[in-house]
C-alpha cells in the first residue's frame, strides 16, 4: 500500500488515505496487534471489524478470533450470526446459530423484516427455514405418547399419598399422572413445531403445567418430572440432531 504512487506535493512520510473511520480502524487493529485487547462492544461493531479485516484486507489469520467473539451473540441474535457465518462460509458457526434459531418462531412473519435478513441470500434463508421446519416435525414426533405407554416398571412410581399413580391439583381434583404427562406432551406438540428447542425447561408451557400440581409427596409426579426434564429432553435433542442444515 505504501508503494502506491504519491502526488508531487506529498509529505516526506507516505500517507495512505483510508476509507474506514479512525474508530473502526482502531477496533480492527486491536484484533491482531500484539498486546492489544479486542474491544468490539456490539455485534454491529464486530460485523464492521469482520468486513474490514476479512473481506477488505483478506486477513484470514483473525478468523478464529472473530469466531470466538461471535459466540457472545449466539443466544441474543442467532439470525444475525447465521447471516454473517453463511456470508463468510463458516459452516461450524452457522450450524450453532441455526440451532439457536430453533428457540424463535421464524416461520411466523412479523410486521417488519429483521435487519439481519439484509445480509442473507434467498437460498441461505430458505435453507434455514427448511431446517427449522424439519426440526419442528422431529420435535413434535416425540410428543405423540399415550398414557398406556408409561409403565411403572420402567421407573415410574406410585404416589405415596394417594396410593395410586395420581396427583392432586390446585382445583382439588385427582388426576392420573400418566394422563397429565401425556396431555402435557400433546399440548406442547404445536409449540415445539414452531419453536423446536430441546431445552424443555425454557418452554413457558412447562411451568404452566407444573403450576397446577401441588402434591409435594407424590412419587409418581417426581418420576414423570424427571422423565420430562431428562429422558424426554434427551429424546428431543437426539431427534433434532438428526436434521441436517443445508449449505
């Protein structure tokens, strides 16, 4: 760059005019200058740093560092991270971001398009929506469970209070725990189809279902609770992991 022809009135020390702002260059230089601390405070600033270093100056040596910084935004803005990762061909980052997108109902159109879509090609967004839809179908398939499918012999216990596999609810009714669990799974199916995250404890419907129960001594309830949070969550994770994200 410093070998570029200089005007006749150029100073003794060569000067290169840069199109980037001083603040943007400051942040970009800190990503590889020895002893400096990388300090992109927002995803927008990090995107600008990636544009300068990777796109404009082809500094592939900083890719591992910027990938680490992108990890901070996987949960808060997975669609934007996915858009960046696809644009630069970082399939490992794109897969993680796509899986984080499962927490959001991407197929429900909002009034305004998210700003993140501005950097996505139609093909990349189609692939994400297809992945989201297939994960939803896979997650929903795990909710098709009948009460008869639950066996006490498989580790489910009887209630020590009621001496049957039942549970007391806040409306003073007594309900079979297997029925309660199967109904919860059935009601959760449509929700998982739209937001197919395997993190059961993050689903609002999970806590809504638990709020009805008040039998603290119910061994059957504890058994089903463990099933929902451990075994079923593992089934969800396994099913979702069978879905491939296309590139």
